């Protein structure tokens, strides 16, 4: 079995490449620093036929999507014949929410003969389990966390986002298409008159395909949470990955941030 790793941003693609000896795919236009001692395929969204052929030539049978990716800006002049045939499906999917787009991406790669596997299936230790990862003061955070869970449950069918921020019972930010980093930047820039405190809540949406869209936190998340003046991160047990766990916990401890997971 040879695994192909479609690389997005962050450390996850390199972690998977090192663990699986997989083929790393770097797509033009994707902000990734991923590198590998193994085979690297440089590819373009517009030339999926060439990518499929290159993966088959390397004996790739399983694909994992790793790291964050922005929606691509496609150049019609660059489309190969395979992508040209898929263009109506791709354009229709781009008009949908994240879940609809990602389901179409999975369908296209599956039809090309690849089995899609989840990063956490290959690296199960990345998943956060029920309990406190660091910190201990849940009493002051629990009400905000429960409020955030309620908000995300209400938004879940609308395919909006995977996270929100609650402080003193008030929702002060909701994750949308721009992602968690922009949510936290918004909170940082708009909470000037609010006291420090509050919780980032991250959970999956209903119908979300975790093979390609698993919520993730890491060291950069901790810095952004700290900069936003928050003191807690509440995760959904078994449904969120923690990258660079030791560093993430150390940074959270240093910043006085409690991280815990619940069902």
C-alpha cells in the first residue's frame, strides 16, 4: 500500500510523510511548507488528469488530505482534458458550503481509483480524548463552553463553521469560511473593552466528513487564543486533532490556557 498525501498548510503533511513513507503532493497556489525525503509530486488544481496519472505511476492506492487549504482560484486556460470534463461539477461545488465542496472533491478522487483515508486513521494519537489536557480551572470556563456547544449545535445544519468564542455567556465570534485563525483575529481586534477571559469551542458539524475536514489545533492556535485574551479551549472528544502536542500543551500552560475535551 502506498499513501499519497495532499499537502495543505501546517505540520501535518510532513508528519504523515515521515510516518507512512508516503508520496507528498504539493499543489500550486496552496500555502504549504511541507517537504519530504520521499517522492514529491508538484501539481496543479487545473490539471487533475496529470495528477491522477502521476499518483497511479507511483503506485498510490490511498489518499489522505492533510492541512488547511483555501478554495482555489482556477485558471480556465490551464485546464487539462480531465479537469475540463469535471469543470461543471467543480464549479457547482465551489458555490456550495465547505461540506458540499469537500464531498465533491472526495467523490472525484474516489472515482479516479483512490481510497480516501483520514489522517487520524494513520496517526491515531493525534486525536484528543475526554478529559483535561492542561490547566485545571474548569469552573469559571464551563458555562461559556456549554453556551458555545449550544450555539454550534444550532448552527451545525447550516454548514457555517466548526468553532465559536464565548465570554461571560455572550458569543463574541463565530467561525465562518475564513477559518479559526480569522475568528480569533476578529476577537482580538474587537474585544478591547471586554475583560480577559472566554473560551474557544471547536466541534464538528452534522454531516461533516472527517476524512478530509477534521478540526485541528496546534501551537499557532494557542498563540492566537492567547492574543485574543481567551483562557480556555473546549474540544469535542474524539473529533479534534492536536498537532505538536507537547509544544501545544507547554505553550498553553505558559499562557494560562486550559484545554479540555468533552463528548
